[in-house]
């Protein structure tokens, strides 16, 4: 049975919740009826509370396990790595510190792969791997390449060589992942080095 709803009830603009850097932004809502605006506001409140509860549960779990707590401290010492990126790496990349830099980059989806066929030699592109980890490291590399002297110099070198913006950030993300892998392997905190 099809129910026809008046279109005026559903004339609100797209984005209600836009998660960005661990916070919730309210999108534009252009509802024509007051009860829809009220309903959307209550849903935003419910979802905001759920997100806060889940983040609290994750933080509690990390704090109660000594191994996770130590790794979290090591990860948080890296520029650009905040609580969300650290929790993502802890949950989605348990191989950190146990395998070599090429294998960890491949698992994270940051290793370039050949797109060749027969005599044709295509561009090398990143694909595969764990998308959540790649997204988290992309965000971390973007911030770290602005604040960490070594990554800042590396990004500037790539920019000067004419590399596209995203290629430079992905290269920084791979370098950052290599450094993270080494600090977890060596059980130490990140040390800022000048380029």
C-alpha cells in the first residue's frame, strides 16, 4: 500500500549531521512544519548523546587495558594523531609494530599498486587496504604536515616537485604510518626531528 505524503512535510535540506573531527555540526534544515523541526532537533540530540556515550566507552576500554593504554599514549605523542585517529589505529590496525613498513602501508591502503596490462604501463595508484585506517591517516597527515618540521619539509619538497595536493598528503600519510609503526615496534614515544 502506497501512502502519499504532502511534499511540504519533507522540504528540508540535506545534511542533518556532519561528523567532522570528533564533533557534530548541525546542517541546514528548512522544514515548513514546526513539528518536523522539533523532531529533527530531538533526533540530533539523541544521536549526539549516543556518540558521546560510544566515545566514553571507547576511552574507558582503552584506559582499562594496560597494553592499549600504553599504545594510545605512544600514538597520541605523534603530531596530528588525536583520540579518534588513535582509537581507529588501535582497533583497525592491530598489526602495528609487528610487520615491516611496506606491509603495513599495504594493509592501510597507502601503498601504490601498478595498473599495468600487457605492454601498457599505467599510473601507480593506492587502492585496497582498510579504508577507515586510510581516512584516519589522511586526516592525521594533513595536520602533521603543517605542524611537524620533518613532514612539513617533506610536503614542501613534494609541492615544489609539482605533485598534486592529494598525492603529497598521501605520501605524508605513508611516511607518518612508517614512523608510527616504528614507535610502536620500539615501544617509545614520537620524537620531533628537524628536517
